[in-house]
C-alpha cells in the first residue's frame, strides 16, 4: 500500500465513480493512484487538493489545465 495515493480513501476516481467505464478507471488507478510519488505528481486531483485543500468532485487526474487555472475556475 506504500505506492497508493494518500487521498485514495476519499477519491471518487479510486472509489468507482467511473464504474460504467472500467477500463478508464483501471487506467487512472494504475497511472495515477497506484503509481507512487511519480503518479501523484502527475495527478491534477492530487495537485489541486495539495495546493487548495480540496478538489472539484468531477476533476479527472489527467486534466490538461494548470493547477492554478483549475483553482481559479472553481473558486477554491
């Protein structure tokens, strides 16, 4: 469990929000949630929560926007 994101317990991506899209959910888990520090540093959910203290519910790990843009657009 050392490689799993510290936010996984409350993360909707990790906890089956995408259950209608199992291959997409599996991809996100493998490349972000379960990829240790390297995965966290690429995950926009992790980065936004780390900087703003919370994260938009529907934000995807591979969002193309900059962290500050996401924070500003969501008034975090």
